C-alpha cells in the first residue's frame, strides 16, 4: 500500500470521528496550520539558499497577477 493510500485511509478515519461543526472547524484549522507550516519551511529554505531575498518579497508585493481582460476584441 502506498503512502498516499495510507493517508487517504487515515483521513477517512479522522473524518468519520467528526461529529460536530466545531470539530469540523478544528480539523480544518489543523490542516490549514499544517500546510502553512510546510509552506513557511519551504520559503525559509529558499531564503537560506539565496533564491529569494527581501527585494524578491517586495517585488511580489507589487505584482498584479490578474488575468487580463480583452474587452476590445469582444465589443461590437
């Protein structure tokens, strides 16, 4: 059995033991915290390796990552 399959079974088992909205919210918070920690560790590693720095972070804050709309081509 793969780790992915084992993880699915563990999640199903955990979900089967959720009986209230409060427990569901706690479980969701737990998962969010787990993945936030993983993201932070990855960012810290990139920082330590010199892949990103303060300037990179500032540039990210100035980016506009919206999908451009092409109104002109759709107007009649």
